[in-house]
C-alpha cells in the first residue's frame, strides 16, 4: 500500500520550546492530511487537519504546513506544555478506487515528551 | 453529542477462539472504519462500512470481517484467533457527507484491547 513516513520517532523538548514533526507521503492523489494525538489508554484524538487546497492552517499553538509538490507536511507546536506529552500520528488519505473512495494511511507515530 | 463508543474495552481470548467487537458511531454518522493498532505495525486500516455495505478493505486475511446495522452501529469479528491478533482495535466514525472526492474527518473511539493467549 501507499506509505506515510514520520520523523522523528521520539522527541524531547523543554516546556516553552517548539516541537516540529515531519511526514512524507507517496500517493499523489492524497488530498486530506489529519494529525492525531493519542494519550495512554485512549483512542487517537484529532488535533488539526489540512486539505490540499491550502498550504498552512493554524489553531492557537498548533499549525500544520503542506507542500504538495514535495509531498510532505509538518506539525508545529509552539510554547509546548507538559500536557502536550503524547504520541502524535500523521495520516494521509489514499485513493482506493471509484467505488470505495479513500482510506487513511498513518505514520508510525512520534512520542513527544515535554519536560518542565 | 456523545463520542464514539466501543465495547468491550478489554478482552482476553485463547488461540483458536473467535471474538466480536462492537462500535457505536457518533449520532448521525453513517461511516464506520476499523483499525488495528500494534507497537510494531502501528495503525493499520482494516475496513470501512457505509450504509450497511463494506466500502473499503485493507490488507488483512479473511478471518477479519465486519458488518454494519441499519442504525450505523458496527461489529467486527475475528475468527480462529492467533497470538499476533493481540492489539488495540479502534473504530472511527465520520459523517461521510462530503462529495467530489473529499474525505470527511474521522473521530476515534477509545478502542478495545484484545489479548490472545
């Protein structure tokens, strides 16, 4: 299937610093790129998503950028707080066929630790 | 609005048994997707149901099956369980109202932790 590569696999930052997580995808038909945050014992929670008709989207301390030409997108968290500590997953939709539409392919995740 | 609910939250089975997991989507959502999450393989797409029909299928063996009811609730079944089926099984619902090749946001439930002994 189509791949989504995510880096780094672990990231440790000090409280107040910024964190950046990067993903690349291979399906040129992908047009939807969500980011999920998963805390221990919980299901993934959508934190932000972007569609291919925009290059950047911001929501308070969280922003996502998309470069369709290079097939990569990034998550930026500014002014990190200890409660931002979690595993973050990027995803890209992949086109199956005209009858079935899209499914989500996920990166392997980034474990973010924010130390006080 | 209540979120996606999954039952049971934890399950322990032995090899060779079969198991059925249940998912209730967000009210009004018609699409339910199932994912398997393991430390080694990450989140992998199993299948998607929309209006009681399987619309998408991932690369899993036929031991994994599902269905969707008229109220959009979905069940997933795994037959002849293997040790490697131990995982967190997640379901996600979406309204699936966007057209023109656009994908709707998926909202995940808390998952069912399946342990196969």
